[in-house]
C-alpha cells in the first residue's frame, strides 16, 4: 500500500523592514513613527522635537492592507 505524500504549505515570511517601522496597538491599530527626526534638529523648537517621539496611526485602507500583508505575524 503506497503511503500518501503530504503537500507542503508555503510559509508566510515577515518583511523585516516593515516589522521594524510599524507597530500594532492593543486595539489593533497600526502605528508608525514620524519622519524627520534624524538630523537638523537644532533649528526646531522644543515642542516640535517633543512631538517627534509620538506614534501616529496609519491612515488609509490601502496602506493598512499592504502593511498587514507584508508583516502577517506582527504582534501588539
């Protein structure tokens, strides 16, 4: 009696750059950090520099769909 061969399923791999740039909150929203905080900060006010630390929710269904596809295993 021949043995049945198992059909291998493909593994979903996480896009590492996406997983490093984005995060998920406890409620399931995708958040990102703000750009422009690497250099040229001496000219900016204290208030603006403090706002750079905040995470911002990603807007747009197409962006959210793409991020979820690139990083399917991303956890909050």
